[in-house]
């Protein structure tokens, strides 16, 4: 029997009915945070006027209508897409590499995507000058991020075929990311001041720089990556039990890895291209979701992680906005403050488990 079509994978935890009650709760929470994110900003806008924009398309104040429809709604939608994409990428990598600390940022996937963007932005800067961005240049930037992310993924996968120790793989992933960062630094050194400024602003991470036109492209690419991830759910269940077991079940390891790597590269590359490198979400959210749902079944975890990622990123975006001020903190700073405690908890938990053994 093909393991991908198997109804039950041995070793997976059973689904208690209470777990599915969590999904409506998470949907309500993400809707609440979405509205709160739209309400939050330097310009106070009444809730009634925001509801008019959402359901009627206009308000009594044209400025408010422009702020909500052209800036706040795209930013909130970008937060949901970014949280879902990075969280699912982290879940996939933690399963494939069987490493609790694996994630797009730690393993250097985001650095690879950043290198691709750096080559395009600093090498072909006229395409990205403010006011001259066009759909073709956006696609070039996305594809460059995909290629950069995929290149690092392939390197890590090639190493993992020969090296079995997960900590060694983690260290090598960090080194690959450092190498990509070093190349970015070299490009920055030889770049013009305007190119350097544009890239530095991008590298700080931002959800508010995505326009409505770019949001449509981002949504298409992220949804494609998420559909691939959902398709790979049963494959991930088998891989979770080890490669030897997967082979005995007849799983095509090469095909499975290619599907998962394509999904991860699309998700990480797309978000990095539009929003900059955003760290710690890919590590923290999968662990928080496993802790809440108490399940290792990816058919349950993937949709749960999608919702949880959107919730965490919306919360991060809300916290990044200083009330009564035009200042917005870099989203990377907020996600780090949320994610680092989770990573520390993971490390100490693993040390306790190792000591018991």
C-alpha cells in the first residue's frame, strides 16, 4: 500500500474531538487580531468607518478610506500570509531534518533568499527605484529569492545524506547562511549609496511595503506553496518515523524531498522577497502548535500551523506599532522577542530529556 494514501500512519497520535474545537477558536482569534491590526496605527480611525470601508468600500472621509484600503488591509493580509508561510516552512524542515531547531532563518534558507534579492536589487537597481517598480521586476525579485533559498536547501540536503548528526547539520546550515551573508556584505561594499540604502531598509523586514498589486502576486505564490505543503502532509508523517521506516513503507524519498523542498523554497523565498528576512517565526510557531494540539500528525498540524502563524504575525505587527507615534519598529525585532524565549525553552527541554535518558 502506498504510504501517501494510507489512512493511518503508525505512531501518529489519535485525534481527540476537542482538538478540532481549537480550529474555530483560532479562526475567531485571527479575525479579531486582523480587525485590531487594521484599527492600530498613527492615524486614529473609528471602527464604524473601518467597517464601512470593509463592507461598503468607502467612508465619509476619503483619507481614511485610502489609509484603510491601500495600507492597513494589505499590511494585515501580508502578515497572515507571512506568518502562515514561514511557520509551515519551519514545520517541514523540522520534520525532514528531524531537528527541533530547524527553520528558514537558522538553517540559512532566508540568507540564501536574501542573497538572491541582493544580487537583483544591487545589481539591477534601476528596476527597483521608487516609482518604477513593475510586475516584471517583482517577479524577477521573487524568482531570485526562490533560487537563493533553493540553493541553500540543496546544499543542506546534500550534507544531510552523508552526515546523520542533527547538530552537525544545524551548524553547517548556519555556516551556509553565514557564507550567503558574507556574499551579501561584499555586494554592499561595492554598491552605490542609494542601492545600499534600499537594501538595508528591505533587510530590516517590513509588512507595510507590499502594495495591493504586489499582494496579489504574493498571495498566489504563498497559496501555491501551502497547497504543496498540504499535499505532502502524509509524506511528512512517514518521514517523521525515520528514513528506514519510510523506505520499508515504499515511500519515494527523492520525490518526497523534492516536493517538500519546492514548497519550502517558494514559501520562504516569496516572503523574503517582499517582506525581508523575518526570523524565529519558523522555529517557534510549529513548537507552540504541537504543544497546544498535542499531536504529531501533519494532516492536523499543517492547517493548525497556518492559523497559528497568522495569529503570531498579526500580534507581532500590532506590537510593532507604537501608539500615538508614526514610528514602526522593524518586524524582525518583535518576532525575535517572541521567538527567542521559545527557542531557549526548546533547548532546555531537550537537555532535560537527554539527562533523563
